[in-house]
């Protein structure tokens, strides 16, 4: 079979779900997962690169396909609470309350693992990240596979996460056995990752579920200091993912932020003009509020990408727009930052890494 036919045969378009019956089409993909295959599938956060989370050989294929470091553990995705007992143990009341509050949804909790979870899934740790996604395609895929699905974000390690199939097709299609196209992901940033230590939730990776929401359930919350800070070499961290390069386009990026909209505009113009005077071409990614002003004040040939007018749209667009900015082959991508309140914390966490902490 030619490669193209193979991909066509193993591609399921579920962008428009008309009835609950459409989910039965996921039976084939579920069987592929159960049998040790790799499947690209949508969730409400980003696309996942999924495999049978109880099958070490299948999970190994995920690490190889992504080029992911073997000590960076994977999240197990479940479709109902009945699946939890097989993979996690000694769960505390607070951990149950958090799951109850935020599942199904963009929330991952780090729990003590059972011996059923292969150590390749947990990167050798005694804990495992667990999430119950809310996306119905993801949930039905897990249901049909009958096993927890190990799934990291669908991207080559270090690159921006994939939030639609087009963005990741070239880098991953040839490495997977099946593709489920569910259109654009609603949230666009990966799940909030939390670990409860001494009865206090620690946010290890910020996401759509904010510190404020977690505090409302737990009465307390700690935001790990590495979320906005650069890691010193050899520093011990609570989440191995913090050590690695993330979300980066191929083009060099700089993050610009200030206390007022006028100062941000001034800074962006200054950085763009400096770039141009050095004979280089910038691309700008900014909020809707600034895009019109910048268009009027900069050469019309400069690409200006409008990220959206609020934190929800920025979070939905950011990964796809980082990839789009790369296609313009410019010399520098200038990205407008946001305040770190609420969902802004998750956006800035991703942007700081995309820019390798190059902030002005
Ligand atoms: P990704 O799979 O790309 O969404 O990344 C998952 C994130 O969760 C990574 O940053 C991992 O390091 C983190 N993670 C997964 N399992 C654990 C665990 N058992 N303990 C701490 N962090 C974890
Ligand atoms: Mg990832």
C-alpha cells in the first residue's frame, strides 16, 4: 500500500459530530491502541500522541516518535473513575476533592502509582500523572481501548504543542498508526499539573484550571517557583518536564511586556526598528488591542499576527500562531506578553520557554 493510501485509510474525520452514533467510529482506533499502536487524537487542551498506558513496548514508541527524554514521565488518561484504582493508590481526601472539582477537564493530578503502571510511563518515578479529559472524542477513544491511554502532547519534543492536525501532520503522521481529526482544540494549552504535598496542592505546570480555582477547593495553593523562573543547571525539580526546552519555534523569539499598553507598544516598535536597522526582518505576535496600532506604525511588509483580544483566545491560538510565525522565515519573532493573573500565568509559562527566557 502506498504511504498516502495508508494514511487515508487510517484517518478519521470527526470534526463535525452529528450524533452520539458517530463516536462508535472510534472502535477501530481503540483497538489499535489496545494492540500496541500509536494514535493522534484531540483533547480539549492539545492533541495527544496516545498509546496503551499499560503496555511498555507501546509506550516506548511514544518516546521514540517524539524524541522525548526517558525521564520525562507521561500522563495517563482515563474515561471514568472506575479506571483509577488500577493505576493509583493511597489517594487522600483532598486529592479526591480536587478530582471531583476539576474532572472531567484540563486537570492532571500526580498520585502514587500502583505496580500495574509500567515504570517507562512514570519515567522511573513512584508517582503517576492522571487526567480525565472532557473532550468526548478522547473519552470515547479511551472507552473503546479499555485501557488508560498514555499521551503526551502531540509534537516533536521542544516544539510547540499541536492544537490541530494540520500543524502536526508533517512531523508526526508517518510515525503513528491512526489519526483522529477533531478540529481545533478549545483550550489550546496543556492541562494544569498539580501534586499535593503535605495536604497542600502545588502547581507544577499552570493551565486553564487556575491557582485561584484550586485555592477555592483546597483553601491553599503553592505555585512552584520554576513556573516563571529559569532553572539553574542540575537543580532538583518536582516535575521532570521543567528541565527541558519547550514550545520553541525555529526562529529566535523575544518576549515583550510592560505595565501599560503604551509602554508595550513603545517597546515593540523599538525592538522591531532595531531589528530592521540591522538589516533583519521581524514578525510580531500581539494582542488584538495592539495589532492595529502596530500595523499603522510599522512597515506594511512586516507580518503582524493577531493573537486575540482576551486570555482565552490567546491561549487557544498561541501554539498554532507560533508555528505560523515560523513559516514567515523572519529573523526574529517579537511576542507580546500578558499579565500573569489567572490564565495569564499559563500563557506566560509557555511564552517564557518559547523565547528561552529572552525578555525585554
Ligand atoms: P506533556 O505530556 O507533554 O503534556 O507533559 C506532561 C508534563 O507532566 C511534563 O512536564 C511531565 O514532566 C509532567 N509529569 C508527568 N508525570 C509526572 C509525575 N509523575 N511527576 C511529576 N511530573 C509529571
Ligand atoms: Mg508537551
